[in-house]
């Protein structure tokens, strides 16, 4: 475990609190994103013609629906209480749905790339034909380029808003969703370029753009698969968060040393905290535990399952845990 960044002390400025207004704003953003993506897919389909690049961009639009749906499911289901069938709750539902979506992305990326390669091998696309618009005879390619540019630009405000909110919600899927919106813009401009180059006589440009789009989908799928898999196999929380929690614990007068055993469960954190309190009177332990648990939860909404154990020594503490504790204590000293 590497040493946390020195700016971890900035967490002492205030608690990391889940604001329901933020969650509501995310829901609105995702509904808007779904509406814009469907509008983009339908509009592109209506002017697609024989363009493989346009078809690839439509497929990419459909893949963009996966992340918003997974996020909405997560916000709706992962806060459900535990049941007899699911005694640990539903916190992994978002990671599980995102994992399945990532596998679908990988398959779609392969199919899109293959479609572009097949079109190049067959000689590419010579022309898209012409359409009548407002009484004028217009090359179909210009209409497709205009639609691609417009449907890309309208996604910019949504992408920027998601990037602003993602760190506050601590939802990995939202971060990758914002990256997918950026890919949406890149894909649209790449397809537009391929269509424009076709007008110059480059028959291979359109299917080459389709292959590029397929590569973007493959990259998105691989990135999402790694992120979802890391959460499903109990990845450690980020070091800044753990250093922030260590600042709180190390500041207690009864704490001689401590270490954490923590894992991410969806967007939540399950943690065991071990504290060496020396010869502390047993009558005080329960009070300390209740007060510390309440303070930690108040400062970090992500804490879902927190267990605090007291002892005279920490025989199982790992060397890397000491580095985290020391760094947190140094940060606490620098921030005071």
C-alpha cells in the first residue's frame, strides 16, 4: 500500500455526507441522458442511408443506455433493507448489473469492428445518394454530418454535470458514464469525418470510422468490466478515504494504535476497525465504541457495516497499515 497523498488533510474541512438532493439530481440527469441518447439514435437512424459509420454510431448510442439504466437501478435498489433471502442487503446490485453491461459492450465492440472490416474488404462505400430537403437537392452525407454534430453537442452539458457530481456520490458507474458521454462525442465526430472523407473519394473512410467506433466501444467495455469486477471481488476503498477515517480515530486520546480491514461493496464500504487502547477500563469501551461509530458514520455516509474491536495490542496489524496510520497522523499534524 502506497502512502496516501499529503492533501488527505483537506478532508478535515468537513464530513463526506450523502445529500439526497445530489442523488435526486443524478436521477434527473440520467433520465435526461436517456432521452437525449434515444433522440440521437432515432435521428441518426432516419438519415443513416448506407453508412456503416452511422450504423456504428447508432450501436454506440444503444450501449450508452446501459450505464444510466444501471445507475438508476443502483440508486433504487441498493438502499433496500436486508431480507431473509439477502441478509447482507442489495449493495452489490449496481456492480453486478454493470458487470453484465460491460460484457455486452465487449461483444458489441467486436461485432462493430468486424462489420467495418467486412465493408472495407468488399470495396468500401462510394456514395450515399442525394435527398430533397426544403425543395433543394442535397447530398445525403451533409445531412448525416449535421445530425452527428448536433446530437454530439447536446450531450456536453450532461457530461460536465455528471463529472461534477460523481466524486460526491462515490459511484464508480457514474464516473464511467461521464466518460461514455465523452466517447459519444468522439464517436460522432469520427463518424462525421469518415463521411466527409468519403465525399473526397476515400471509399474506405466510412468503414474505417466504423472500426474506430468499435474500438471505442471495446475500450469502454474493458474499462467498465475492470471497474465492476474490482467491486465484486472486494476492492479496497481509496486511500484518501481511509486516511480521512484514520484522522478521526487517531485523534482520540484512548487510541494508542489502530488499523483497518475494509472493502468496497458497490458504492458503500464495509469495515472492521481494530484499536489498541492499552489498559483501558472495560467500563469505558462500550461508550467509546458507540461514540466513535456514530462520529465515523456522521463523517462518511458510505460506511454501511462497521465493526469496532478494542484490545491491548494489535497482533495482526500489517506493516502497510502502519504506513497509512502514520501518514494520516502526519496529515492531521499538518492540517492543524
